[in-house]
C-alpha cells in the first residue's frame, strides 16, 4: 500500500513537472501568429461575400506567412462535432503551440465550448455567436466584425446561428485540445472518416512546421 502511494505520488510529481516545464517553454518561445494579426487580416476582408472573403484571407496569410500556411492541395472543410455542437473547420496552420483555422456552421447549433489549455480568439465574418460564461446569469451576443476571446481553462455555453463563419486562432498546448475535439467521434458520431481527415491534416501541418523550424536553424547557423 505504501509503495503504491509512493508510485502515485511520483507520477503526480512527474506530471506537475512536465506541466510547469511546458508552461515555461510556451511563455518563452516565439510564435508565428498573434491574435491581433489574425484579427487584422480577417477584418481586411470584412463585408465581402463569405466564399470570396475566405479565399482572400487565405491568400493574404499565404503571402504574409510563407511556409506556415498549408498549401492549396490541403485546403479542405472538415466536419467537427464536439461538446454537443456541430460545425466545420478548415485548417490553415497547426503546430504544437498554435493553430489557425476557418470555422463555422450552416445550421443553428449550440453546446459546450470545452475547457482548453489554450487561449482562443474568433473574429466573426458573418452570423452571430452567443456566449454564456460560467457564473453569469445572462449571455452575450457577438456580431460580425467582433472578436470573441476564450481564455485557457474557461468553459462557456456557445450558440451559433445558421450561416455563422469566422476565423479562429488558438495558442497553447494544441495536442491537449485534440482530446476535446475528437471525443465526440468515439462517444457519439463514430465518424472515423472525419477523424482520419483531422489527424491527417494535423500531421501534414506538423511536418510543414518541422521543415520551417529546420529551415530557420539552417539559415541561422
Ligand atoms: C458568394 O459568391 C458565390 C460565387 O460567386 C456564390 O455562389 C454564392 O451564392 C455567394 N454567396 C452569397 C452569400 O452571396
Ligand atoms: C436559427 O435560429 C434563428 C434565431 O434563433 C431563427 O430565426 C432561424 O429560423 C433558425 N434557422 C434555422 C435554419 O432553423
Ligand atoms: C493565455 O492568456 C493569458 C492572459 O493573457 C496568459 O497569462 C497565458 O499565458 C496565456 N496562455 C497561453 C497558453 O498562451
């Protein structure tokens, strides 16, 4: 019994050490994007037909962050079910600590935002985004042109009306967010095709970032 407790204690100690280490690294490292630049680029194309806006936003990111945006052949909308809601994502960039994607839904949908080890911001292009924060007795509605912030470890109820489309930026421990993003696949939808698409695009994005990091090291050294 004593040894079992000791092992549990060692494990907990090891987990906290990892947590503190990753946290420190995430505070010190440099990032490709920032919430402000993502908002700025998104709003440069605000008011256009949504299909055109997304194409132009994609092109601007591609131009301003070469080597960090997935090439045209990986452009794909993928269904996503999580926290009871259903939407679609289109990933532009993903690494261990950042992601950039288009997100939205063509139906009215609502559910739990999820609690993440990441700060997430959403700049709305069309539709509406209702957020009910923990502890509040009312909800806030956000409209096109506004940016909604969702800070790490927070949870909220979220509701999007049909035809809500936005650009989302996340910064934090991205692999940890995948648990929430993929949980509904195992407990509800059993849509393993979607699971495959998400894992494949994430793998492609990670490979691209690894190449960018090696490229930076070579050019610096
Ligand atoms: C946006 O433009 C596309 C292609 O030109 C068109 O098919 C679509 O209906 C337009 N969407 C809206 C919401 O006007
Ligand atoms: C979605 O919800 C809005 C407002 O809550 C409602 O007016 C609209 O009819 C709904 N749309 C659909 C497609 O159900
Ligand atoms: C999230 O934002 C808060 C407040 O700006 C900051 O202290 C924290 O380090 C950020 N977390 C991540 C994972 O970037």
